[in-house]
């Protein structure tokens, strides 16, 4: 019997964004505990809701939607592992 996948962590999300977007600033905050009882939350209180504050040269000249798309594209691998919501502040 295989183990269930672990929910995403701030460290894993940070490493993935660093590799994909080479950010000049990056902060990943797990806000899952404040969403307990909401849709998409899990019983553990972590790994489902994150806030990402990021700046990257790859965002230069791109619209807000395009910047967000770059972040979502980098993090798509976490969706199947329980990532439910990402609040993005991309500069």
C-alpha cells in the first residue's frame, strides 16, 4: 500500500518558484490554518491555502494576469496534492 501524497509545503512551493522564475524577492506564507472549515481546507490545517509575494525580472512588461499565469504554471504540480488557493502578489 503506498502512502498518500503530502500536502504542499511553503518550502516546496518556494523551491519550485525559485527554480522556475528566479525571483529577486519571494515570500511564501501558509495561511491554511485561517481557512479551517472552508472549502478546500483539510483536517490538518496546512498545505491548502498559500500567499505568495514575488518579484521577478520575468514579470517585466507583463500584465498582472500574465504574471499570475507564470506563477500558476510553475505551481500546477501541487494542485493534485491538495493546493486549493493561492493569493498572489506579483511585482
